[in-house]
C-alpha cells in the first residue's frame, strides 16, 4: 500500500521540479528572416523566415516558418553579452557560402560546431567574415 503512494508522490515531485525547466526551454523562440542560403552541419537551407528554439539542453531546433526544412543541431553554451530581449544569429561567410555559427538571445547563447565543409574552407584559407542577422520573438 505504501509503494503506490510513494511512487505517486515521487512522480508529482519530479513533475513539479522538472516542469519549469521544460517550460523555460520552450520559451526561447527566435524568429529571423535570413536573406541568403545557408548551411547547418551538412544540411543546406534556402533564404527565408526561420524559427530557432532550444529543443533541450544544448540542442537547437531550427525550422523554416512554413514548417518544412528542419534540423536538430548540437551546440555549446556561451554568454553572449547581448542586451535584454535582443536576439541574433551569427553566420560565418566564406566566399558566397554562409554557415550558422552562433545563436544568442538576451543572456543566453549557443555556439554550433564547425562542419566538415566549413573546416575544409578554413584549411584552404578561404577569406571569412561574420554576418549577423537580428531576430525577434
């Protein structure tokens, strides 16, 4: 008799403790209009409007506004030092190719690892610069 009650209390306790964490992760949504084609990992995306959300700890979900192209990308956290409420997507540009490198929102930020293609361009000493696209909620 005690075991079902203890299980129920443990489940309620975990739900109460973890519920706010999942709500917090879902609250970070960035909408951005990206004016150029770009790459994340090995997947290419067309210019357009995209939604970036924290899927789970250090995993970002990037999806086009129409819901079709999507990817889950591993990322490392960093402190962006951005103004409160400010959202940015930073791309590394090599020639005419753009690679998503950072996503930041308020006091949170995620850095994406360089893909094999991006590393190859770096090894070939392709000139690069950063391009920032402002996003909103």
